[in-house]
C-alpha cells in the first residue's frame, strides 16, 4: 500500500450513516442503484453487510481542513495522498450549501440540524480555509490525490464503487440571479430536503406532497488541467472533467479522464443526493457524501476529453460556453464513441445517434454548459460490451 498523508482509518461510511440515521426517525436505507444498506439496529446492519460484502479499501481520506481546497485545481497544488494504480480509495466530501463562512454554526441552529461529523468538518474547514491566493472561487473539494504511474497522455479510469450520504438531509437554495431564470426570484430561500428511506422507497422531501428519488453522485470529479493552464476555478467544467453535474455518475458507473500532469491529481466534491438534468436553479440537493472509487491508469487509452460509461450506456459529454456548441460537441463525441467502439463509418454513426441516442442538457448554470449523449448498449445486439460490474 502506498503511503498517504492526512489519511486515517475509520468506520465504513455506510455504517456511520446507518448509526446516525438510527438515532432519528428513519427506519432503513437502500441506495446506490440499487445496492442495499439498511439501518436501525445492529441486527439489520449485520444482515445487510452479509448481503453486500464490503469493498476492501486501500486508503481512507477524511474531509479535514488539510485535505480540502476551496474551489480550484492546478498542476502545482500539493497532493494530500499518494495511491497506487488499482487502489480503492474512500474519499469524504463536504457540501457547504446553506452555510456561511462568517457563521457556519448558525445554519444548523436555525434549522435544528445536528452537529454531526460532516457538519463539524464544514465548520473546521471554514475556520481554516485553503483559499487560492489569486481569488479563484468555487466548490469545497477534497484532494488532490496523486496516482502512481499516471503520466500525461494516459487516461485515468475512475470506477465509482459507491456514493454514500454522510447526513440525513440535503439542501437546495433559490436566490436572486441564481440559475437559469434567477431574474424571477425575489427572495433567497433554503429548502431542507430530509430523507425518507426504507425498504419501499428512498426519497427526499422539504414538504408534504413532493418526494424526489435519491441517487447520490459527485458533481465534481476532475484531474488537474495541464501546466499551461496553471490554476483554474472548479465552477466551469472542462475536458479534464470537473463540475460536470452529470446525474448518471452514480454507483456502478465509470468516468474516463485525460491525464494532463504526472500523477493525474484527482479532486472531487460538490456531492449531490439528487439532481434533475439541467440543474435549473443552480444547485441540486446538495449533500455531504463519501465516494469510494477504484483508480486505474490506462496506458492503452489516449483521450482528449472526458466521457463516461455505465452498465447500460456509453455517455458522451459536450461542453462549451455556448449551449448550441455544447450540443454539437456532444454530437461529435457520441459519433466518435460509436465509430471507435463499434467500427461504424461516420455516416453510420451519425445515423445511429439521430435515431437511437438521447441528448440531454446536463446543466446550464456553470458558465460552461453541458450536454450528455446517452448511447444505449442495447441497440447493438451483436456486440459484447465488457464491463467491470456486468
């Protein structure tokens, strides 16, 4: 095992969440497409752990002030941990939605929310922020992580083994000028989405009459941009990944990132309990999560921009400050994936993408717009797609 600084052993985050929720009114949990994690009493916990054997984790990284950066990536940001090619890493992330740097405790007091582990982490980070000297701003992120063997030109394969909530609620905020139609907002308002999770449903709600299905994912997963870009804000996504806000990146999916610097320098955060495509008001159900991922350095792949894969789809991603160009970029990437994976001509791939592929607006609120193309593997019955969890 490679040495990691600022890492420590701790309980499985799924079990931590189980214990936290058991103290409240929630009865049981089943999450992550759709791998169960029940809670309430030790008997239920043990039964659940028997159903789904825990993943062997090589490194556990806490969301301490030392392990977080406030809104930026860069080739010269010191890594907080070093891991080997093939290692499984458990990474805590915090989401500071609703809180303020001036008085972070006030949010929890006002809304009668517990000062649990993730809340205490947020408060500690606010008191010891690692801001970028030039004033770059963005999300509260955990990282970067140095992956041994990763060199510029390689591809970093990130297998998402799990994404687990660290609390029993998430926050969505509406504010003036925020999101796509923020001009219509007159007053700022925070909505606390509390989880109702049992054997029948896994939902979040801020009032009676609405239940949003929970599908945890990380809004930000990035490698460092190449050195010539220096340091960049985490707000707009790019070819190196970042703030993709792609709701399909749940447990069981894979993200492929082009390596631009030695060690790749992987950073994550902006975790969400749920989000609609588009992320209309500027944020999702923002919630602290723990990501468990396996990092694989691919010397056999040389990509120029980020893309993803699930057990059922290839997912092309188009990005641009102009939404029309983002759509065109997604179309180019989708046809490329069909050509390279299936051996089709450009015209054949173009036809398939028009007749069998859904193009979605990923998000319209991060300065650089996103469009993702969902390419179903099922439309290619003669082709065997090899996938790690298939």
